C-alpha cells in the first residue's frame, strides 16, 4: 500500500505545480502582461508532464487493467501522450522558454 501511496503523492505534487502554473499563465494572458509568453510555455510544459505522470501512475495503480477494453484508462493515456504531439512536448516548450529568456 505504501508504494502505491507514494506514487499518488508524487502525482498529486505534479498536479499542484501544473495547476499553479496554469493559473499564473491565465492571469498573465488576461492582464496582457509582458511575461505571458514565458508563463504559457511553463504552464504547457507542466500540464503536459502532469497529465502523462497521472496516466502512468493510474495505469500502475490499477494493475495494468488500463491495457484492456474494460477500463477507459487507456484512452486517458493516449490523450495525455497525444497532447504532446498536438501542443508540443515539454522539451520543446523549455527550448522556447530558454530562447525567450536569453533574447
């Protein structure tokens, strides 16, 4: 039980970090702040990482049942990884953030 509990705690920390980054990015975009581009890159990288981490942790927590058609977890896993291809993965957003900070 403790092994599973620590995985869920780590996933929860990823989600809290992503939630704070998304809230800050939303405030920057709403206020038309000059920091909005970098905030959006940070939020997108954090949200994508959190979604992938939760999907992997959920798959492990359910004992592999997500690979079967009896549970919809495989859809969440595919959506989390598909989001990287549509919106850019975390490495791409970090590269854009570095370019913004160094320019």
